């Protein structure tokens, strides 16, 4: 099992969700985050004062999947989130030691969605 984490531009969130759906990847969590990567810092005016903004708004997707769905999940995140510009985001794949479905008590691969192997 793996936890796939994708951090993308907020305007790409719906496209990422659609790509995950097309890839038959379910069980997605998403949250709004702020971060800084390779994109240039921007300057904004706030109440007449120029402020340098170091953090950008992003959307973080977290998807726990069986090993057979890792590549499909990564590709869906990449496909849906890509603009070709600096600041598109990152995808991280980390080992998932344990998962437990609260409703049924199922654990390991039975607790993550999806479980089919591709």
C-alpha cells in the first residue's frame, strides 16, 4: 500500500478529480494548503501597502491505494494538474504501513480503495 500525495494549483483541482475518476481511483481527501516551491515570489498591494507574498495557495490530494493503483494515481494527478508552467506542484509516493476502515474494521489492502490490481 502507498499514500500518494499530490499538491497542485487550486484552479486544477476539478481536472485532477476528473482524471482520478477516469482512472477509477476512489477514496480521495483534499485540503487547501499554502506552500512555496520553484515559482517566483509575487508582490501584492494590501490596504495601500506593497506586500511580498512568499506562499502560494495550493490544493493537497491524499489517496491511499493498493500497489496496483500507484501508477494510475500518479498519472491522473500529473495529467490533471499539469499546465507546463513553474508552480504546477509535486507528487509524493510514500509507504503506507497500516490502514483501517473505521466502519468495518477491515485493515491493510482491504481498507483502501481501490484494491484491484492493474
